[in-house]
């Protein structure tokens, strides 16, 4: 019997299959926002498998302190909290949950974009606060999206799903990627490849869908924000640190971009106080994959990967490293 440690509770019932053959320990959520390396090491003591989330710092120290560890199953598509080189050096398999959260995350990007463009949070406040006394011709005017240009940074699965939705809304789509997408994806999304500078200067909406790594950290800095149109809206459902949040607050305050729709933050769960004060900013607590369907499917994928690893299979499904 192997020991599987799950760092926080998942959707009900998802681990039943795993419990038949293995010891499964589900930890309470941490007191604060995240666990320290020491806390994670204490939880992982003697574990063969760790099932982790983004807030778990799976570092070299954790691998070194947990010699029994055979696998880290990440309950997310992004794996920027895991030191992948250290995982490889310690012969630990890392899996994640790509694919199943693509539509959920693309929907969230669109929900936030529409909310920012049409000022839905302010409208909701207005009604609840009892201010709706008459229909007015200039009340809460927003921005039209049809015939505008959406710039997608990172045309992977999620970026492509956002682009397909943009077609339905009558937008033109351009994209930038480190390597150009294959012709089928370009055709399906009608997205045109451009350099990042051109994307920033021509897009009315810039939506971020790249993973966080050393190349993408602060990709959207003061200079990048300076290239964007005054009317542009920035959408981030990727990782907070792709954007220099302080520079974003400055750009919004200076009116050098019009708004932002943010599901992720540089120092989650802390949000830059300057963002809280902005009227044309819509904020969400990292809900990209948060649908019942997707979160349930994500557990199934983790369980599938764990069972394969613990049965000694050669091929581990959903393997990242
Ligand atoms: C969520 O942010 C994920 O990477 O799955
Ligand atoms: C994530 O699934 C991506 O490739 O965009």
C-alpha cells in the first residue's frame, strides 16, 4: 500500500477509487494562504505521492527531505510552483491536468472581459444600492467588442479557446507565441501571428495565456503597457507575475490603458491596493478552472496518473516531467 498525501480537500468523492488500494491522507487547508516548505515537508513525511495545488512550494528542499516521493500530481495545468529540474534530479514524476480546464478558463476570461467592457460589477452595485431610479442615456457606458481586435499572448489550448470565442463575438484576432502555432490552429482560430510589440499597439483587448517562466515574468511591464492603446483592456487569467502589477496600477491611474480584468495576481492572494481603487478593473479570486465539471475531471486525471505511477506503468498519463 502506498501513501498518497493530498495537500487540501478536493471535490467530494473524487478519491474513492484511490482509497481502495492505497492509504490516502487528505490534509486540512492551511491556516494562511499557502504552506511553507517546512509545513509541506512535514505533511509529505513518508509519502509516495503528493497531490498538490499552486500554493504548495514544491522546491528542491522538499524533494531532498522526502526521499520516498515518487510522484507529484499537480491539481492544475500550471506547474510554476514545482521545481521541475529538482523533480528530475530526484527521479520524481510530475503530472498535471491540461485540457480539461481549457473551456472553463476561456469562459472565465470572457466573463471577466465582458464584465470589464460593459461595467457589470458597477451595474450590479448600482441596482443593489437602490440607485436605479430611471433609465438614463449615458449611464455606465461601456465599450463595444465587435469589430475590435483581440491580441492573444500564448496561443496554446486556452489561448485558442479564447480566440474561437472571439470569432463568435465578431472580433479580429492576432496572437503572439514564442513559436508560431501550427497552421491548423491558426486556421481554426483565424488568428494572425504578429510580433508582441505589434500585438500590444494594435489590440483593443490583450488577453494573456502563456505559462509563467523566466521569459514571461513581467512580460507586461511598464514599457509593454506604454505600447497599448489608451482604450485597451488587459485580461489576465494566466499567472499574476506575467504582469508587473505596480506598472499596471500606474498605467490605469494615468489612463494609458482603459481597464483590466484579472483572475490572477502577482502575490496571490494579496492584491495590489492600487487595483482595488480602480473603477475600470474587474477582479476574481483565481477561478479559471472553477466549475464543478472541470474540478471533478481534474481529480479524475490526478487519480489516473497516480494509479499508473503506483502500478509501475511505463506510460504515465498527463505527465509533465
Ligand atoms: C490554474 O491556474 C491552473 O494552472 O490550473
Ligand atoms: C493550457 O492548457 C494551455 O496550453 O493553454
